[in-house]
C-alpha cells in the first residue's frame, strides 16, 4: 500500500511540474516564466510529494531499498507529466505554445548525450539545493527564496531537468526511442548532480 501511495504522490508531483512548464511556456519573459515555473516545486515540497529530482539526492543517506522508491517515483512523475500534457494539448491554450514547445524539444533532442548529461548534472545539484534548503533553512522567507532561486537558475541557464522534459516531450508529441534514451541520460545526470553535495556531506561527516 505504501508503494501505491508513493506512486500517486509522484503522479501529483509530475502534474505540478507540468503545470509549472505550462505557465513557463505561456510567458514571453523568461525571468517571469522561470519564477512562475517554480510554483510547481514549491507546492511539491510544501505537501511533501514525491519528485524524482527532489529525492534522488538523498540516496547516500538511505538503504539500498530506497532505489525502489526512486523507480516508483520516476514512473509516477512520467505518468503525471503525461496527464498534464494531454490535458493541455486538448485545451484552447495549447495553440499559443505549440510552436515554442516544439522548438524546445527539437533543441534538446538534437543535442549530443554528453552535453545533455553535463547540463543535467548542474540541474541535479540545484534541485538538491532547493529541496534541502526548504527542509533545513529556518524562516518562511528564506525557504521561499531557497526553492525559487535554484529553479530560476536552472531554467535560465538551460540545464536539463528530466521531469520537466518528460512534460515538454509529451506536450510536443516527440517521444521516440532516441527521446527515451535522452530521458535516461538526463535521469543519470540529475542523479549524479543531486548526490554530489550529499556524498560530500556524508564522507566528511557534515551531516
């Protein structure tokens, strides 16, 4: 039953990331769009929902069975992003963002896997910072800043977030074998980046 709960929690998290992606695509100003995108992660951490990029960084602090939770979370996030993308594609707002999301997908899928991996590592680091700040920094204002700023940085820098890209690929209808391989590379990059700071903390007994 716990795995079922985790799966549905992950679906909700995926839907929220999709909503963040939707509002980002709706804005012409990238700074405004990146700020509004972060409402997805903020809601996820407030309600303690399961987001792969928010959980994978804590792998070094958990037992191997934690990997099952990560797989369940990844799958749930995939379903959630697909649900939001399907809903948006069948609404009146899709026409205004169809060309933009198609262009984004083309850029990402024309990139080589080494570049995708490196950009995903940076995103993974920022996602861990955002989630861990919310968990450990005292004060609502600092927690708010700690979540929103890292998200804005990864978006404005062009770093690769695997769950957000699940949404963009679903919305643009560009899923293929190559696309799925790119998603796996992003997953690995986000995982490596997300665990860099935790590994340091564990090795040097900072936590």
